[in-house]
C-alpha cells in the first residue's frame, strides 16, 4: 500500500534544493498503523474474498492521507467487486493502482485523514480467482497462501497489532486442514483454531508487536474436494522450482544479446583472420582467356593462394636443389648462401637468400614479406589476360600427375628420383604432408644428391664408404649393393621433408596470420571505409514484478508504497 500526495517529485526536489542550509522542514508522509486486521475467505467456488480493516494514525507534522493503494494477490479480479469506506463513509474513487502491480487505488477525497488524527479504512474485494494451487506435499490437497498488504518503511512509524484470519471453505472438518507459516518473529508458531459465525473452520495469527512495513506469509492446506477441480492450479515447472518465468525470459533475452554480441565478435575476428590470408589482388580474378603456362611451382602456389609458410618451404627446396644455399641450422632455421656462383636463379630466389643474409630476425621477417609482396605482384602481372579458373585447373592437374608418378614408382630408386624431380609440384597438394608420410612410410629412401644441403645433421663419410646421417632421432643411412647410394628409413625421410613448413612458421615468420596479413595489406588492402554516416536507435525498458516464492502462492504482493 502506498500513500501519495499529487505533487511532482521533481518540483519537490527543486524546492528542497533552493532552501537555505540549516532550515528543517517536516516530512510529507508519516503515519502509524496501530491496528490492522485482514479476513481471508477461501470460498467453495475456489475464489477468494479479502476484507481489510486498517487503523491509520497520521503524524501531526505530515500532510493529509488522501490516497491509499492496496495490493491484491494477482490480477484475476474486477474493480466492480471491490468496495471500501473511510470511517464509514463510502469511497467513490476505486481504480487500478498506478503504483502497485496487482492492486487498487482508493481516493479518500473529502474524507482524507488530516495530520494528527486517525481514520479507519475498510475494504472488501471478492471473486479473486487463480488463488489455489496443488499442495506440493499431497496431491489430494489444495494449497492456499496469502501475504497481507504492507507499507513503505520510509512512511511507517511504530509497531502494529496485526491479525490475519483464514476462513476455510464451508464443510471442511476440524481434523482435515493443515496450517503452514514461515515462522515470522512475533507471531505464534501455530495459529489459533476456531469456528466463525458461519460454522467455517478458522486459523488466526496475531502479533501485537508486528511491523506494518514487513511482509508476512501465511498458509493453509485443505482437501481439494471442497472446491471445484478447475479452481486448483497444478504448479508449472517454473513454480515447482521457484523460477520466475518473467525473470527467466529476461535472462534468456540478455543471454541471447550477449551470445549474439560474442558471435559477432567471433565471426568478425575469424572473417578478418581469413581475409588477412587472402593475399591475391582482386584484379587477378578478372576472367581472361586461356591458360597461363610457364609458372614455376612457387608462382603456381601463389595463384592457388597456398599458405605462405609452404611457399617459403618450396623456395627453400628450390635454392637448395640448385646448390645456391644450404641449411646450416634447422631449429632455429638458418640458411647460408653458397660461396660458389649459381646462375639461373629467379628474382624471388635471390630475394629469399638476401633475406636470410639478415642477422636480425625482425629485419629478416620484413625482407621475406617484401619478397612475397614482389612475388604476388609478379604473378598478378603474368596472369593479365589469362583465365584464372583454367590456369588453376591446369596446375592442379600437374600436381596430381606429379603425385601419380611418385606413387606409381615400383622401386626405391625410381620413387626417390620421381619425388626429387617433382618435389615442388607435389607440395602444391593440400594433403602434401599426409601423402608424403604414406608414400615413404616403409622401406629405405635413396637420398637425393642435395639432401645434405637441406639436412645439416646428415653427413657422408666419403666416396665408396657407407654414408652416416641422422634426421632428428632417425637411424643411420645405409648403402645398397656395390655403389654407394645413401639411404634413410622412409619414416625419417618423410618427417624431415614435411617439417620444412613447420620450421618456417615456428622459427622464421612467427605467426602465419600476422606474416601473411603484412603482405595482404599491400597486395589486397581492405576497401576504404564508407564516408556516409547514419544514426541508430536503441531501446530501453524497465519494470519489476512481484512474485511469491512458493508453489501454492496466492499472495498479496504489495508494499513499500504510498
């Protein structure tokens, strides 16, 4: 219940702010409730009738009490079924309360209670439905709970004599009903059992030292056979577990918004990461005519937008096979240019070797990025006027043919020779690592002549003697027959070959995404942001609801008001 003067809070606050310091003004609303009685009638038709009698004592320094809001158990009532009076004078203004979710507004009008005087309010509300629930201890019983109206603690002074009387449905026998309360301080543990003038069983709870600003919950259960079956509500899943559906919906909405927000972030991050790996310029996708032949394996890898660590590995194998460089350390990876002059190197191969001439890792990384930028641009220029789709198909077939030749070899010597000849092209296959392990999983591998320049742990003992070498934890190489043909167990050879890209990613370029992103921002920069602007909207909302945390709750959720 709330007491209200029709004065704007803003205006009141403004007036208070303008008064000089040190001036004290009386409270606007202050009263006592010396006595309150509520009779709760549980009717045979399953509805509820509530009858209040409240004695107000308005403080001498307060304004008149001219409006009273009374809370009811729920919204299943009609204003036409409510009557009220103040000191015996009928109250004409009865309306839905703008302050209590489920309640009525009583306008006292000319019968407002002046400061320093008292007045007795009486109100009866009948025909309130949806107030009985299935008892959670016994399905054959109906549960009836009620919370009397209470006031805002900022308005109420003193203690109150509060009486709550339950009138059980007609016909209920003294041995049948059960009472249950929450053990409120000041109230007896058990109600007083009696019989009213109509012969109905009553439960009476009374405390002479109660507080009119506290919420008290009282309840009883009786056989549901005394009321229509349709009037007893079976608790929903939410009620059984004390869950407020409204709060749950609000929580779900919040979670959905949060999930959507997180999803947008995740998708945006992934999209940005994916875009950073798309280093080909858009113009290369403009369709021309015919196939662009003559691309090297690394150039074809650019056209296929292969990962850059794989392309760098292809270039490494290329310069090692040509005798232009050798690997002096695999972890961390370090490459040294050959002291002898090697002709026929491509521009990107020279740039690759120049990058490894840098001792500073950051400078080396930037030099490799510049090399890749130049390679991407050269491929884009070479593709002018040619069909990207046809060219991609052409080089994919070359890759497939290269693997077919390796896999068809029936001797270690032929297989090793085919793999040596087609190495860079086999690396264009997305499943290069797996296929390499499968092909060389068993049997010895005759090492190519350049293998010592690729694997610094491999050494030879000289012409005509067995070669000795290791790849990681591999076994020593062996000779085959009279001619000294260095070999290595197939598994060790495969492991050493597929580890090239991993070495690049781990010890040279660092994060593949960051490395490639540095290339992409030059070769395929994102479009400039739009210069148009616009406004957005929003939403706001708020509200609260009162819910009783009990399975069979027919509570008057009110209080803290005027």
